């Protein structure tokens, strides 16, 4: 899949004499489909960073976390992940509804490896995968446009200490975050008000 570099990309490449290298790297690494190796890497991750943009061109970047495998490779051209309850502003997902363009960065900090995936995202309220993700609000599917490894040299080596206990699990009550408990009760969604009343009653 040939990468189309714009004038600004080319200007920087020419300034640092990397045009030939950029073309070589793009030709060898950028694909428009998910390989078996990519598949395994994606589904082993328990987090990724999500970049989106709204209709005015304003960018947003967010962190998405879950259990390993919460990002599902549906086929070589499609991945899917659940949207869980967040800060209630829906900045990333609102952008998805507006422009659908997303950039995803997957990082393995222990083995110092990372991968980018760019594509077009859509929201599905009735996706068949909903049944496999407790407490998911909806499923996001991403149609892959570009997938490629990224230079790992600046990845700091880190090890997992503990996964978040807020990740929903079948048969387990997901705790309410402190920041919601400290809000005025009447600004919370009715579902949260019900949970708080049940816990305190």
C-alpha cells in the first residue's frame, strides 16, 4: 500500500534528508490489512491510545483500557472494541460520529513494541458483540486503512502492576469512581443515581 506524503511531510523529509528512507519504510511496512502477527499483538493488549478529530479539525486523544483481548480483530480489515462508561462528555465518540477518522496506538511496554492503526470508525448500538462485553454502551468498529509498526527506540520499559478494578466483568459489581460520588447527585445519570441509592440503602 503506497503511502501518500503531503507537501509538509516532504518538506521535513527534505530538510533532514529522509525522503528516500521514508519512501522505503512506507513501502516495506505500511499495509491496509491486519496480518496474523498484528492480530496476535492487538488482541494481547489491555490498552491503547485513541486519536480523533471533530468537524472543525480540533483533535482529541484518549486512553482506552480493558482486559487483554477487549479489542477484537473481526477480520483482516476490521477491528472492534467496546465503549465503557467514562467521564460522560463523549469527546472521542462524538468525534467518531462527526468525522469517523481515528488513529490508534497500541503499545507493549514490557517488550518495547508498538503499532499504529488508522481507519474509519462507526458506532453500532446493536452490534452482535455487545453480548460479549458486560456494561458496554455500544461497540465501535474500525475499518482499517493503514496498519504499521512504529520505531520502538523511545518506549520506556515498564511492567504491569495491577489492572484497573473498574473494568467490567460478568457477575461482578463494577464500583462507582470517587469523582462521581463527589458530584451533586442530581447531575448524574439516573442509572448512577440508582446504583448509589442501592449501595447506600
